[in-house]
């Protein structure tokens, strides 16, 4: 059997976003960041723990009919700094870029500190400084480690 016959093929998307080179095991967290739970009708393809020359193993997420906002890309960069974003229009990749870690993310992660002002029914938007291994709350200083970001997402 030739190498071509051994490969799993996923169809191209007409318009949307391909998020490639995600850290292995992060695809479901990406869906949470994007607020995709299957009820919205978006076409989604996921490859998890697939071989990668650059990462050994990686995840891939394809989302039909949607381009990511900058705040979504910012959070992706925290959980998977090696990710690349490919914008697809009419079956062609029209833009390809690596995510860049911002200095700060706002309004997409909840502080795990119950006593933080962001959790006190005050009209305050969460703000986190991006660290090399996680996030620091801009109000109380609590740290959210890289592996804990997904469980503290506030994407409702």
C-alpha cells in the first residue's frame, strides 16, 4: 500500500479558518474558546494527535464559514503558542499567520480567585497579563497556568 493510500484525508473547506500546529490535546479547548458545541450548525473537522514534523504530535481544527476574532487568536496563543491560523476563501488559503502572544488578554478568561473584583457582580472586565507559562490577573494577581486556561474560559 502506498503512502498516499495510508493517509487520512479531510475535505477542503470552502470558506473559514484552519487552525494548525496546535499543541496535541488542545483541539477540544479550541472549540470551547470558539464557543462551538455542535448546536450552532458550523461545519467542523478535528484532527487530534496527528503526526507533525515540527511538534511530533499536533491537533488541527477546521471551521467552516468563520474567521477568528483577535481576542480568540490571543487566547489560542496562550494555550498553543506554535499554532498557525489559515484563512480560507473559495477553497484557497488567502492568509497564513502564526499566532503571537499578546501582552494582555481581556474579557475571555475568568479569574479563579473567588474574591477577585471580577467575580463580585461589578461591571469589571477581566484583564490578564500574559506570562511565559500562563496568565496573571490584572486585579488580584492570581496566576492561571497554561494548563488551567481552558477551564477558566469565559466565552459565554
